[in-house]
C-alpha cells in the first residue's frame, strides 16, 4: 500500500490507538463522560479513514489526484479538530471547535461522494 491509501490507513490506525487508550482510561476511571469523543475518534478517525484508504487502494486512478491528497488533509484535520471539540462541548467549554471539525468532516465526505461518482468504471 502506498500514497494516499497508505496515509489514510496509517493515520487511521494512529487515531484508533489513541481512541483505545481513551477507552481504557474511561474503563479504569469509571468516568464515561467523554464516550462520544471516543466514539467519534474511533468511527470517523479509524473506520471512515480506513474505508477511504481501502477505496483508494482499490481505485488507483482516484488516488493519483490532487483531490485525493486534499481529501486526506481535510479528513485528518476534521478528526483532529472535531474530537477535542466534542470534548470541549461535552464539558461545556464551547462548541466552536466541534462545529469547525464537523464541517471539515462533512466536506471530506462530500469530496468522497464526488470521487466515487467521478470514478465509475
Ligand atoms: C481498547 C479498546 C476500547 C475500549 C477499552 C473502549 C471502551 C469504551 C467505553 C468505556 C465506553 C463507554 C461505554 C458507556 O458509557 O456506555 C465506550 C463507548 C463506545 N465505544 Fe469504545 N472502546 C474501545 C474501542 C472502540 C472501538 C475500536 C470503537 C469503534 C470502532 C469503539 C466505539 C465505541 C462507541 C460507538 C461507543 C459508544 C459511545 C457513546 O455511547 O456515546 N470503541 N468504549
């Protein structure tokens, strides 16, 4: 695996490692307050990113574009901004970061929709 596929899967696996550490910390402490941040880190940061990576691996023509590199940057930024944003929102410290991160994640998914439609065999 190489290029944008590699980066999606590699970055996703770092996200899920952090998500698992957060899950273990929640279990040990018995404080599950941040469970939604954990869930988003694992599902948007790992499951979604890994699916993007596998798609680009299966469709090399889609991977070899500037749009694919932009997709990776926007998807990663979405997770990196949204997850701390959810933590801030849950602890009632503001929702702006969660809003920005979620819009980036939405933009990433819209790029993926366009990519899939453009690369119909
Ligand atoms: C070491 C691995 C993991 C540990 C120790 C762990 C631990 C936890 C804990 C303690 C909770 C809170 C449960 C509650 O309050 O009812 C939770 C919730 C959750 N976890 Fe994990 N988790 C792990 C991995 C994962 C992975 C890999 C995923 C998804 C791919 C995931 C998805 C979720 C979801 C969707 C929730 C529900 C969140 C919510 O109710 O808001 N977890 N997890």
